[in-house]
C-alpha cells in the first residue's frame, strides 16, 4: 500500500482563506475564576459559537469549496448522525451543491430536522442491520456523488486546523493546548497549526475514558479498533482513528489523555454557571482533562478548544441534575 503524503500547514493556510468571511472567527474567552483556581492562564477557543454549533463547518466548507464544476453539479454524500452531517448540509446549501446525508433510523429527531432544514436529502438506514459506509459508497457510485468522510480526509482536517490557527494568532504561543479527539480530524489539523505557530507547545488530545482507542493507538503505534463506546460524549464515539489523521497525530502530538463522563459534566456545569455558555459533553473534553492535570499547569498559558455546543436543553438539564 502506498502512503499518500500528509497534508501540511500550507493546507491549513489555504483552508483559512477559503473559509474566510463564511465561517465565524469564533471568540477566545478567558475566566478569572478558573485562573484564580488553578494559577494558570486559560484561553478558550469557542467553537460552540461556530456556524451550526461546532468546528465541523470549517472542514466541510473547505472540502466542498474545492469541488470541480462536475462534482458540484452531481452533489455530495456524507454519513453521520451528528455535527459532520450538519456541517456538510449547511456548506452544501451555501455553495448550491445538492447534499445527501445517510443517517441512522434512530437519530435524534432534532438532528434530522436540522439537517433537512439546511436543504439536504436524508437517507435513513437501520444501524443494527446495514452498513452506513456501504450505503454511502453505493449512493456515490450510482449517482456520481462525492463522498466526504467525517475526519480522514486532507481537506477536512486542514479546515479543522484553522480554529487553532486563529487561536494562536490571538494569544501568541501557548505552553499547553487541550483538544477533543474522536477520529482525529480536529486534533491532526490542530497539530499542523501548532507545530507551525507554537512549536514548543505541549499538545494533548483528549478522549472519553470509555473509548480510549486513540490513546492505545498512540502508545502502541498501531491503529486500535474498539466497539462503539458508551459515553455522553457522542461526538467522540468513533471506533478508530483514520490513517491520515493518525499519521499526523503520531508525529506531532505529545500525549493523549482521557476524561470520565463525570468530569465532562463537571466541566459542562462550569461553562454554564461561570462563563454563561452551553458546551456539548464532547466539547468539554479539553477542560475536563486540563483540570485533572491542574498541578502541572500552574504558571502556564493554557489553550483549550471547546469543539461544539449542540445539546438539547432537556438533555443538558438531565445531565446537570446529577
Ligand atoms: C466531531 C467532533 C469531535 C471530534 O472530532 P474528530 O475530528 O472526529 O476527532 C469533537 N467534538 C465535537 C463537538 C464534534 O462534533
């Protein structure tokens, strides 16, 4: 098997110019309460305020912007029950590209409605009987659609790297950066930006404790596959890293940490009560891991990416109540 060459920071810069003026330049917020509590100086890159509520818009818009005229005309297909679906659907609507999204029959009604609301056609499959990748590929072949995967794609991960690029532009070099990890699109893109803009920064990926395949892959040097983990971090329930994302992560990331569901709820409540904002459980992975390491962070400048804010109010209330 030939290994395609990995994307570089130049691809992140090119993505930044493609999404400029379309994606939000999200705010970088601070918390004096947290700084007093930890003795560190925290900077939060708030992708919960990104269009459609998560950083996924960056990669999706970057990827779709590169379509040829034929690809635009035929359309895009993606499989996802979560934020990637909405990122592709919104980007396709903005670029006038027909979009088909393959979603499980039991996907939350709100997510299906949001995806349809962006004008995408939703194809439903039975998650216990059918393989969504096979359905996506069949649709692509039969109808000439371009399949855009959620993380293991050069244009997706280069787009995701633009969030960290904006963060460093605003804060200058940081000592540590904590980044949520699912399939590794966000972490690998962030790694390209980090090694270019703050080479000494200690870069941590953070996974849910129940699904530490990335940590095991990082430590063994081979991609580890797991069953879908049971965790409230629904944006990080991936079963394995990608080949391209892992190639970058292996080379450029310092460590992979985990956070428990209880840690995520604690961080989510902190964001709500002290910073007056909603972050979804997956978006809380970075702060949760940073708090577990707090003794090591005193006196340091610490970046945290809040990756998304898509959580139903009912679900937020029930998680916050325990
Ligand atoms: C997709 C997603 C992640 C994980 O991103 P990967 O690129 O798959 O590692 C983290 N947080 C949120 C909110 C997401 O939607």
